[in-house]
């Protein structure tokens, strides 16, 4: 059974990422870094959501290591290849320099990262920078796959401990190499694992709408905290993930169980964060004040919805739009950047750029999810059916592809 709130979340996150990239690549120039955080916030929510739904999927239909990785491959890689193909088409159309063979191979093997911020092994192809986060997402899947088995709980605890140790190591490494890439993967996997454990311990905590709204309002201020010069800071986004726990628990739409998360539990930490923002001044004063008030603004909006008695309508909107947006979130994420890249190079009028670009983006995303993905699944089913029963390793190919299996549609400034 789909959790529509989660579907809505991943769908709206993809839309935010698309919006940020429209701004980032706008022919009139990049107006501000302000919107860059939208994409990064969406990326971290994707990481958490990925961990949560993998646990959900495994709890419902457990798979051993090879079937699990096969399932992930079928869901991710075919559309990823189309994203890479679109990237090369975009380079050709815009007369942009093609990447080296090493960079191309690295991208095909899903080990690329953004050159300006990471670039550990190879940089992502310029015309589809959004694929950089797949190197992290796929690594999370591989790490998880090798924990499957009798001692999985202990293995996951060890992984989580290593991920916390990797966070300070991430700040100490300045080299761009495979080892640094591994440290980055482990440090950001802490966020993925928070999502995993939210579902694992879903019956131990619950909360109400107002706590959820308050904690959501804290997230933008946290994501703008500066603990280092790194834009992609695993420490601040680990804190971000902790504050997002009430929101994800609420989105599971499960009956109350366990200990209630009271609003005081998030108000006191919020006061400390606000104090840091106003004294350390890593944000302009007016920005710090504006973001500090967001939790109370969100609560006010929630109260207004109660007064106007529009909660039922809002839920109906979430259910209907979530079912659609969630379905196409991955195809939208993997294909949108090359299309936006092409139009940003060929069109110089901002309104024409948006007006002509968006329909193409949506048509391509619709086509990938509606025609390509079913064809891929059908092919693997047929291949499985052709294997004699005595030779088949049952479950190597999934009978169904879970709607929750998606890559973290991500990033920020180029995410």
C-alpha cells in the first residue's frame, strides 16, 4: 500500500529541484544563491525518504542480497542511461566540450560527483549535474545489501557508528581521491540511516500536526548553518535529519503508538539554534530573523486551516497530487537537467525559456516512466521466465517494482 504523504513528499521535492535548476541555469544569469538551498534540502529529504522506504519495502517483501541489488538496478539504471544520453545530446546541441573518456566511464559507473564541491573521482557531466548524488544513493544501496542476513541489525548499528565517525573525518580530508569519496559516502549515509530507523522504530514515537509544522519550520534555518566552508556539510544535515523525524513519522499515517513527541522537545533546541544564528551571524540579520520565525508562521497556517475547516481539502489535494507526482519523481529528476541546459543555452528570453522548457521536461519524464520503465520490467520478467525452474534462483528479478524505489533526486546548487 502506498503512503501517499511520502509520495507527495518525493514528488514535490523533485519539483523544487527542477525549480532550482531553472533558476540556476536561467539565461539572465544566476540571480541569487538563496534558492540553492531549496535543492539541497530536497536532496537530504530524499536521502531520508530513501532509507525509510527501503526499510518499508524490505519489511513487506524481504529480499536477499542479489535480488535486492537486481531490483535496484532495474529501477535506477535504465533511466539513468537515458539521462546520460540526454546529457551528451545536450552537449552536442549546445556545442559544449565533451567530457574525457575517464569522466564518461566514471559517470556510467555511478562514481561521479560535482567538480566544484567534491570531484573526488571524476566530475559529473556538465549537462546533467543532477546525477552526482546517484553515486551516494547507489553506495547506500550496496552497503545495505551487504548487511542483509542473520546479523543485519548489528551490521546496521556498526554502519551507523562508522557514519558518525566519518562526519568529522569529512572535514579533515582535503584530497580528492577514492578514500575521500568513501568518507563522504559514509558521512552522508548517516542521514539515510536516520530515515531507515524512523520506520524501524515507528511504533516507539508519534506526534501531532503542530509539532510537525514547527519542526518543518526549523529545517530551513538549520540548512543555512555554517559549521565549515563546505556547502555540502554532513554535520548540519545530520542535525537537519534529526529535526525532520517528527515530519516523517507523521507522513507514515500510522495510529499513535509509543511516546509522544511534545512541542517543547523541538522548541528548546530551536531557541538554541536561533541564538547561534543571531550571535555567530553566519546569516544576514534580516534573514536570520525571518527564518527564525518560520516555525511559528507554519503553526499559524496550520491553525488557520483548522479555523477555515479546509484540512479535508488539503488532504485530498495531497492524495491526488501525490499519487501523480510521486510516480514521475525519478524520471523527472534524471532527465530534467539536460533539457533545461539546452534551453538555457539556446534561449535568451527568460519567459520563453520557461514556457518552452517545462513542457518538454514533463513530456520526457512522462515518457520514461510510462513507456520505458514498463518495457524494462517486462524484459526482465521475460528473461526470468525463460530460465528453467531447476536453474532459476527464485526472486532474482522482482515481480513488481515498488513505487518507492527511487534515487535521491537531489541537490542543490547543482544538484
